[in-house]
C-alpha cells in the first residue's frame, strides 16, 4: 500500500505513471462505493462507467489542484460518492420507479407481521455480515465482492492483488469456513435455528 506522499511524488515525476498507480491503489475502494450506491438501480456496466467517470473527475481535480495536501482517500471518496449519487439520480429517472397510490401494484400497508419479518431479516443480515467479517482479509473482501457485488473472480483478483486461481481457492475455503461460522451462530438457510 502506497502512502499519499509516494503517490504525489510519482505523479510529479510522471503524471501517467502516477495516474496508473493512483488507479491501482484506489480502484477497489471506488468500485465498492459506486457499486453500493448503484445497487438495485444500475447494471455492472453502469457501475464500471461510474468508476471510470469518478477517476476522470479525480484526475481533473488533481490536475487543477496541484498543491493538494488533503488526504487522497478522502478526496477520492468524496468525488466517488458525488459521482455515484449523480448516476443514481440519472438511472432512477430513466427507470421511472415512482408508483401511484391509486395503482394496483401499490399494495397494502405493512402489517405488524411484515415489520417484524423485516426486523428479523435485518438482524439476520447483520449476523451474517459479522460472520463474513470474522473471516479476515482478504477472504472477507473476496466473499463480499463475489456474492454481494456479483463480480467475477478475475475482477476480484485484480482488485485484491492476487491471481485468479488464488482468489478461487480463497473463495472456496472462505465459503466452507463461513458455513461453519454460520452453523456455530445458529444460522441456516431458513434463518436462525
């Protein structure tokens, strides 16, 4: 992992190499932000396009603010969030997800059972996420990228700096370990035991 000073030094010596190093360093971070904001309203192509636009905006910002002393991760994260929100708004308008109250597809108001079920799902989701986090790095990241973001192992390999084969093995082992952890926590495919 490079420090901000090292990245600034590389960018001063060779802007092209600096941009490549910056992209390599923060690609996974930016992808996670974009994918999280666009989940449910965009395709993987939309996420990739948002990623590209984010780095284009980051490079423009850094070119116009050469003496930037701020933390790069904070600057990049802010630009990524703003770009992803812009994409989300644009994609939401395209999909026209607004439903009229008079529409037959509006449905009934939530019953107490529906609220209780939603609360149970939230607790279950948090418990599963805690089990995933307990796998440690890079296994937790690999599991999240593969199952939550639907990424291919080759994409994950480039983001975490491992070979495709290593990611596949870690994914297989991580899956087995996760199943054990979930079982120990009393979680099955149906929920809590």
